[in-house]
C-alpha cells in the first residue's frame, strides 16, 4: 500500500508552522496514485481545512496530533454543487476535515485530532449563565462583506467556530477507528450525512461538557452505520440519529443504524432521535450502553418549529419513527428523564411507533415521560424488564 508521510511534503510538527498545504498535497498525491495511507508521525501539525479523497486513509500515529487552527479564516465556507449548503445546520458551512462523494475513505490511528476549542468560545456573564444550558457561548462571527443584506436572525445564529469538525457528505465505505477527537470548537464532532456503510470503531470524542453544540456523532439520512466500542464525552448530544434531508434535496430516510458497547456522557441527551420536521427514521438498534451525568438519556423530542424564522436545521417532511430497539442500557445520574418522548404541537409528524425498551436500568431525577399528540399517535411502546428509580 502506498504510504505518504506528510513530512515528505514539507509538513513540520512543531505546533506552530501551518501545514494545510503540505497535508493537502499528500492527500492529493496519494489519491492520484490510486489511494493509500497518508501518515502523520510524531509531532503536532497545525492545520486548517483539508479535503479527503477516495481511497485515502488519514492515519494519525500514537504520538501525532492534527492540530486545528485557532483562526476561523482557515476554515472557508464550503462551495459545492453536490449538496445544498444553504441548508447547513446553524447556517454554518465550514468544517475542519471534509469528504464529499468519496468511497473507501478512513481516519485511523491512536493519535488525536485536537480542535483547540477554547479559541472559539467565551464565558457568559453570571446573569446570562443563570439562564443558559451552558456557562460558555460560541464567539459571534465577525462581520462579513454583504452582511447588510443578511437576515439578522441568521447573522445572530452564525458563530466564529467551524460548525463541524469532520464532515462526510454522500460517502460510501467510511471508517473511523481508534482516533481521539478532542477539544471540539463548540461544533459537532462528526456529521455523517447521506452516507452508506459507515463504521466507527474504538473511537473517542473527548469534548468539554461546558461548551454548547459540540455533539459527538451526528448521523443524518444515512444507512448501514455502525458505532461500536466508542467513548463519547461532550456538552451536547452524544449520538444523534436524524433524517434532515433538506441539504440533500430529496427525502432520504435514516435507517439500519447500530450503536453498541459505548460509554456516553453528555450535558444534553445521550441518544437523540429526530428534531425539526425530519423524515423517516427506522430499523435502528442501541445496545450495551452506559450513560452517566447526562441531561436526558434517550431523547425522542420533536420540538415546536419556530414561527418567525425557519430553524437552521428545520426540515420539510413529516417525521415517522418506527422499529427502534433499545436494550441492555445502564443510566446513572440523569438530570431529567432517562427516557423522554414528546411530540410538540408545531411539528410535522406522521407517527412514533414500535419502540422496544429491554433491560433498561436507570437512576434519574425524573421518571420516563411519553407525551403524544391527538393527530400523531405514539403507539406500540414496550418496556420489558426495565427499572427506573428517582434520585
């Protein structure tokens, strides 16, 4: 297998020199020769936006760190005709590592992706923190040319931080193995969108629980996805399964997702299913999980859609959630409900049905809650050998 060491392309692992061009050159050269491995050996390699290519494995060795730039200008907005970037969540079209329409692509190794997230957040005042879910907020995005023509709502929600650390868009045969992603910049760790055959194995996400919007693994409109033997610590949702198909321009279900043998800590939901007007989410399993110190454990919340402005990741479909199995799960120190199902009034919904909870043992401040809606039934919900205790 072809092995391209980034140092051969001029990369310097001193934590100060900018290596974006060198790393991208190694990836491009590797892809042009039919694929292989691009290796980061011992060192700290400062870098901005890079694009993976088909057949390329980005391999970060144990003593190596891919260090994210602290300058947001090093993460330009994605420009492509492959997906509808105007529907990017939180109106944020920027990320650190990007793969579009790739096949056989991987990020592996015992090393780390360090996003230097502290550069992208700021502490809230004491008064604001009293009314916030987190004591920090994303730094606001600086003014841009043409901002006078941008909706004030969009300007206010945009942030200085890259919206995603790693974005796989429309890819097939994706592997993330062993690598540690840490210090997320108040943006999602991984966004898997419109992909098929994706495997996370022994990966770690170690993000601050005090930073907002740093979801762990966000699985959207994808199929045949496996997340196994992973550790996820983050401030926002640990694992998210959604069918927000607006970026893809066509209704695309999310199905055949398996999450197993994982440890999750989150200051939001451990497992989140659905959100604003998603489409079809079906045939998924969640097993052998441990969740602690989280706001909610399993959260299937279909919230009210905004009335004055379209939400940044608000879909156009009626949500249907069916055939989900949750088994052999331990939850402890859950601050609200260990299981929460809620269909709000202003949410397109076709139904929530056939959910199976087996061998769930949980301690939390509240007991499970299931709140349906007259025109959108919650039906066929089964609890078998489950124990919930209030603390």
